[in-house]
C-alpha cells in the first residue's frame, strides 16, 4: 500500500539566509503531495521567507531551540508549548534537516509524535550539497527520485519599489552596478580587503558603480572597504534595509563578488552571476581559480558562478578575469570610461 501522508513537516532550524536552500525540496514535496498540508518548523527569523511561498508552505511553526539543536538561542519557556502544538498536528511524516546531533534530533521528533521520521543517515553522502541532501529526503518519502529544481527567492512588488526608490535616490540604475560582499563569518579566511579594493577599482574604471551589501554586524568591515576603494560606493548595510530589499537590489546587479558561499546561492536564486572567494576546508571549498563553482550548499552553473580558493592564494587579477568572463567584457577597457 502506497503511503500518502496528509500532514507533512519539514524541520529546518536555520537562519533566514538558509531558507532558499529548501525551496527545491518544498516544490518537489508539493508536486508529489498536492493536497497535503505542508508545515515548516524553523527559526522565527525565517518566518517571513516561508510566508511568501504559500504555494508550497501552508504553515510555519517557530522552533524555540532545544539542547543539542540550535543551542545558542534556546527559549526554554517556549519548548513545552512548541511540543504540544506539534503533537496536536499529528504529523504523518517529518523531514529532519537540522544540523544538530542526529540522536537528539531523532529523540525530539519521536516526542513530537510523528508517524514517520525521515532523517539524514549515513546513506547520504556527507560531501553532497545541501539541496541534493534535501531532495534525497523527499525521495525517501515519495519512493522515487525527486527532480532537481531551481533555487527560488520570493520577491514581491514592495521589495522592488523600496529597492528602486533607494537606487534612484543615489542616481543608480539597475544593470549598471556590481554588488560586493566583503564580510564573512570566518573572518580569518576572508579575502584581504586591499584585494577586494583592487577588484572594485578595476570594475569601477570599466564603468560600473559599486554597491556594498551586508547584514547587521558587517558595518565596520564594509566601512573599511568603502574607504579603501577609490570609487564612490553605496553601502546598504549601513541603511538597515530589509533582507528582501537587499535581494531586490542584488537582482538588479550585473554581478556579485563575495567572501561567503551563501551569497552565490542567493545570487543564483535571483538570477545574478557571482564570483565567490572560498577557503580550503570551508563549506564551499575544493573550488580552484577558474575551476569549480558547485558548492557544498547548492549545485550552481559553472558558467554563471565561479568559486575561487584559497583566499590567500587568489590574486586580484584572477577575480578580475573571472568577472570579465562573466560580464562578457573584453580584456581591454571599454571606449567610455568614467571621469
């Protein structure tokens, strides 16, 4: 007898920026079970993202943290109500996609009273990218291989209106700028700011304007970067604009150059090419100059996204050349240069 769950949950307690990695799995789930109720159990910061894809997600349930799973932000008083809510849902199946200890996550899923728990076991290759792992779990539930889907970032008219207003106030037009994201979580593996500045100066000389992106906490390194480059720039991290507005700004860029792999994933989700500097041993590693771009996060088109590593061994000329290829610019300067 074929198992046809009517209530499915996806357990993914990761930050908002990680949510885009779940979109291929959610799309596949909806295709396989068009009449099922699909819930996402995740961190509160990701609620707004999932609320924008009602075609795939029927409900979002906040995960308050649990010992061994997202321990840095546990809200103890919310754990019991969370368990009660999930038990009342009586999920037929749950796809366990947390980064916590497997045995702890398994025990928590059992407490929630789920009928079938599908988790990442040893059968899933640890070197597989995150999207492939998620699709593998969907395949276990459906009994057949899940078809890979494009990454998706849900942008709405209000995001574009806010982004366009900001760009117009600075006399910047879409398709005429390049986004730089020089900050990274692993600061000791960041590509040096002077190298980033050399690339920014070269691309500004080619006629592109420079926009610096980032989140709360990136202001200091972004300010230092802005002071290092000769060209004028717009640092949107200082404006504390919504994540979705930044995504719309990125969508209007000709290219993203970043220090962190998840930015290439975001760029792919909004249809923008990227050059990402990655360190040996980090989540996107194994990319060499002019070589691999398929990261440990998602399978990316190597013709549109280039991963260069290791940061200390990549010269600015490598990045400039990769950018030229992605921008389809000739090595010589264009006839019309600024200033």
